[in-house]
């Protein structure tokens, strides 16, 4: 097992040659997380006798000074499966040897791994993927009837969707994102994250923002990452008081149609908790397949459930405070919410 710099050309070439790679495998994503949150980023690569990479994964070291060593592939990312061919078992064995020799508390992989000695697994999420084709009409017909009705209702209400790649588009999204995160009672990402997202992903053509307007008022927005045939909805947001407009439905349909017309093979709606029935229903209504998403751990530490009481108390404070508290909490604490 070799540890490569995340910007090593060998890793970039390997990822670019893989049809199953997404933007989350691309060096640009790990570099963005590294530069925003200050964590070291690298790639772990399994090579053959000639030195060619045959399997690997991007990893970020999120270890804290007073805690045991912890690497994640990848933090702040819903799903990041190792890139493997027929060498999955060999990769797991190499990762297990690495974890043992480096005395890891945990090496976390946000994807399933083959069941092997020393691999822990927990399924708290599902992911949603919609196969795309150039046949937009067939995709439309496969939508749940209520979703089609909501799209039509939004259009009848005069909602329009604009595609943007500018700082202004990111700023509009960020304002709606703060409102949404406050309603949910969770901290918002640091503002510098979205500046880097614009610089590293959107500006080079690896992403864009869709914004839904009613008149001159933005009522919903979403950030999409697109590369290598996979179009990923990374973040979505809705303005306070805009629930009944169904703008989110028109926005999602606009993204699906755009991806289908521009050669993408998959529309990835991200993960949902297994207990989030309403969110799961919304995503499957687009015709998306629901796929179990186990997370895997290699190391000496046991899987620990999240601190729900702490999250609940923090959420109560955020929901009942001014928006600045949601932003300030994110600036101070979001890097620890890996």
C-alpha cells in the first residue's frame, strides 16, 4: 500500500481512467476539504508488480491532538467507495495491515467493504441514484404522479429556474442555505467553504447552481457537482415561507432534465438516514433507486453512535436564535462534524 500526495499525477490519471469515479474521487474535492478545514489529504494506492495503481481511495486525516488516529474516506461526503477492480479483497487486506502498523483508532470508509476479519460495518443510511438517458419523456413518465403535479404547479405559479456559475449565484444559494440549516437546527458550513467551492468546482466547470425565482425573489436553490457522467445534488435550500410553492420540485426536475440532455448517466440525490421516511419518499418519487449505504471501519476503536442528545440541544438553540448564531457555530465547530 502506497501513500500518495493527493495531487500526485499517478492518482489523477488513475481516477480519470475509471468509469465509476465521481467528483468525490477527483483530487479537486479532497484539496477543497483540505484547504477549507485544515486536514491533511492523501490517496492510498494498491499497485501491481509494475507499479501501476490497481485500486485506491482518497483519504483525509481528521485526527485530533488528544484523540486516537482517525482517517476518513471522505469526511463531509455522503458516499465515497474505493475504486477497485477484482482486487477488493487485496485492498481490504492492505488497509487492514496499514491500520495495524500505524495503530489507527479508525480508518473509516463511507461505503461497504467485503466482510473480513477486522472490518466493522453499520448501515444507518441509504443512497439514492436515478439512471439517466437521453429520453426525457420516459424519465418524466416514471416520476411519481404527485411529483409531476408539483412541478406543474410551480410552473403555473410563475416559478422559473436559472442556472448560474458566478459568485452571485453562490451568494444567493448561501443565504437560502443559512435559512434552511437554521430551520433544521444544524450549523452551516463556513463561508470560506463556498468561496472555495466556487473557485475549485464551479468555475472550472465541475458544478453549477440552480436557483428558483418567483418574480425577482429567490425561493429555492441547489448546488450540483458534475463529472465523469455522474451529476450529484450536493446541497439544496429553500427560503423561509416558500413551502407551498413546490419550487424545489421544479428545481430538481430542471436538474434531471439538464443532466439527461447533457450526457450524464446518473443523477445522485445523496444519502438519507434510514429513519428519514419523508426525505426518502421525496427522493424515490423521482424514480431513484434506494441503495443500502453501510459505512465501514478498520481499526481498534469500536463504532460509536452519534451524540444525539448534544445534537438535539444544539439544534434547539440554533432554531430559536438569530441566523448569525447558525453561521458562527459553523465557523467554530463545523470542521469537527466530519
